[in-house]
């Protein structure tokens, strides 16, 4: 069984409050947390996990879509997890490679290199029981704004990767908001 749940819908507010969209992925024996970044309180991460009987120690992987602190701040909550980014896998003091674009993190979770918001962006493509999910910062919010990413080093590359993701995803979980469905 492969499931994806958004356990914390991210946000960007006018009062300078920023929270990342944090997701829980279960793929067989693997338990993945995606983008455990800024939250008002760590309980916003830990309580939804406890409600689903997931102890921090049981998390096998932490996926980081990119290296901005608003998406990485709470990665240390998961002491036994292998941390995965665009470049490598990290466990304790081991720096391990992976095959880059297309690398299978788990049976149904695949890493895509998707530069856009930053040159180091990656997306996690999950073929779940209820559809194909893309966990990505190619979009900030559910309404797909901002259309022009003010931090993108190359908007053309961002648009190319957005099109690539939209070609396969049924549901997108953006960096700072609720999920949105892809209409085809």
C-alpha cells in the first residue's frame, strides 16, 4: 500500500510567517517525511504523526525539495531517517550518492531533478494507490502563484520542469499550500 498525506499545509503570510507543506508518505515498510521545515511549533509535525501511529524514530527517509531553511528546519526530528536531496543521501556521518534524476527512493517514490525555485530543486513523484503525486516547490501555493518565481535563477527552466511534472501528476503538493489536482 502506498499513501500520501499532507500533514501540514504550508503558508506564506503578510505578517512574515512562513510554513512549509509537510507530507507523510507510506510505501510498504518505508515511511517518508517530505520538507519538514518551518512550523509555528514542532507539535504541528509531531501530533499529526502520533495520530497516525508514526513515531519520529520510525521514519526511514526525509526528502528535502531544496535547501532553503523553511523546508529543512526540522529534519533533525527524525534521528533514524536517511535524508535525501537533489545530490545525495545522508545517514549519520555517511554521505552516500544516488543516481540523480529518476532514482527510486522506494518502490513507488522516485526523485526527479527539477531545478526551478532554486538550481538544487528536486521533486518527489509518488505513485500512490489513489493517483500520482508530485511533492515539489515548482509551485508555491494551491492557486499556482506566483506564476513568475522571484527566486528562480531561470524562469524558462522552471516552466520546463513544471510542464514535465504536470504531464504525469494527478495531484501536486506545492511548497507552501494545500494540494491541487491536475486537470487534463
